[in-house]
């Protein structure tokens, strides 16, 4: 036989159960808030580490800030270095240090006596082939006791002498990088739609050259209820390289757009983190040949994330080593 529980006892039990549920819910909320704080803290730590790595790479002796000249080669054999009698002139060389010979698609270095050109620690005393691979660079030659380096690059059908030096004004006068405040909301999980294998997209660089570039797929993401898309270019090890423009260009960010990389996609999804959008080399140096965003990657969107416009000297300045 069931004995009815007095009303007061039933009320106390109900209150206890309710309080227990509230405490459990509060505990769950606290746990979730704690986990969210850990996630946000990890996000900022990872972003700070990425920014530090970005700065270190830019400041390296062989980084983009070290460039001091880029001269397009012309057929024939011509001297390079300092002085008035050279075809390809750059500082800080006080006189011609060698000659470059362009015959067809072959480039040969001819060292001049009395100048210590070096390759992989050994002196260059005989003619050396500096023909670069397609869209690549030749072996790098040192001069000025290792403080300077030069190489030959190929851009389409053209070849150029590119010179770097530790005392480049863009490197010694570097004023640092500025970023928008990092926001987890700009780290977006997006859809990836693969294109047919072998598909390319025309990419134009700042010199006006056009190159058919491997285009593995399209990245689609949502922001403020609107859908946007970006054409991905092939990066190393399955990553994607994205050249994009947005409504901040020319005002808060570099006018020529920005770059970013993504990790390889997983199950048709890819994370695109605009906090890691960064300025192309052309924002710092007049001697680079940066790709421009294709029309498909010009977003009608204000992306106030990532690297801001560089506040240092104009890359169009005529740099001279003192």
C-alpha cells in the first residue's frame, strides 16, 4: 500500500531536484565558458606565432626586404656591378664584378679578375651556367664578402639579374608590420569545390605578364549572411594559395591585394583564416613581380583582418646604398 507523501515534503523534493538541475546546468555553462576561453587563448597564441614567423622570414638576409635591384637582361655579354661603364648597375659594388652573357635561352656568368665571387663557399674563377629553370631562379652567387648575393630569374620569356644585400635600405629602414586586431570570427570554415584536374586560371602580375596558373578549385564561404567565393591556386604539399582583393585595399591595406595560404581540404571543407592575410612583396620592394588578384577574387567585402598597409618607405623609391 502506497502512503501519500505530505505536501511539504513533496515541495522540498521538487525544489531540491530543480536546484540540482540548475547547478548541473550552471556547471555545464562554466565548463563550456572555460573551454571557449582555452580555444580563444590558443587562437591568439597561434596567430602571434604566425606573425612572428612572418616577420622573421621577411627580415632574413635572403628575404624580400634585401632586394637592391632587378635588371632585365638583353642579348649579348654585358658587365654588371658598380661604376658608369656597366650595363647592369647596382650598389654597393664600386666597379664591375662580372659579366653576364645571354644567348638564346642560356645565361652564362663570366667572373672578372680581382673580384671574389663565391658559390657554396668556393670562389668562382671560371664561366658558370646561370640559366634558371622555368619561373625559377639560378644558383645564387655571393659578393662583397658574403653581404651581397645575386641570381638570374626567368619570367616568361625574359631573364633578369636580381641582387640582394644585407644593407639594403628597405631592410635597414624597415619599420615593422601592423595588423588588424585578431578575431576568431575571421577564421572561417568554408566549402571547397574541386575543379577538373589540370584546370588553370590566367593570373596577371604587376609587370603586365599573364601566366596560366594551376587552379585546383573554388573556396566558398559565408560572411554576414552573404556568400562569397575565391579561386584557389596550387600551393606546396596540397595547400592552397589565395590572391585576393577586398574593400580595404588602397585605404587600410595594400592597394594590390593580399595573399594567404590554407591547409589542405578535408571532406570538402577548408579553413580560410583572413587573420593571416599578408602583403605581397611588392608592398615593400620595387624589384619584385607579384601576381595580382584575378577578377574572381575581388570581393565586395570589407576584410578588416590580417596585415595592414605598410607604413614604411614607398617601394617605388630609388634605393641607393650609402
